[in-house]
C-alpha cells in the first residue's frame, strides 16, 4: 500500500520561502516519477513541478526560476523549495507518485501567501 504524506505548508508573506516535503512509503520509490501539483479554490489542479526516476525535471512556467524540485531516493522523499512566493501561489499542494497506470496522491498541504 503506497502512502504519501506532505508537510511544510503554512502561511508566508509575499516574497518569502517555504520548503514542502513529501514522504513516500510502500513501493519502489526510485522507479516512480514524483510531482508536485496545486489546486487553488475554484481552479483545476495543475502541475507545478515533476522529477522522473532518471532525474529529469519539468516545471510549470509559473514555477520556473522560483521553485526547485528535488528527490532523495534513499529516503523516499521529494521536496519542493519555493522562493519569491506570490499571493497567486496560494493553493493546496499535492504530492503525486506515478508510473504507468499506477498513480498515487497525498492528502495535500495548504500554502497561503498573504501579508
């Protein structure tokens, strides 16, 4: 049984930083693509950043230059370092683990950017 647990969300002022963490259990973590998605109120869930098993990364245009995804396969962890946060980054952030038809989601962590 795969489980994903996000942490690190919270309230931060515009221009601030947060580091989200996602802990995975129950599968061969290194074979999976890991991703961070977010969903703001009234909007669809969208990709923020992803990292493949081979180490390739992909970012949404809104995240480029500000966010960095990283993974530690030995610890079964994936991180999202978020800098220069803006109010429009406010959303619930979800961790996703995928490989073919096997897709798993975490419960999400709230990020609120406000002064």
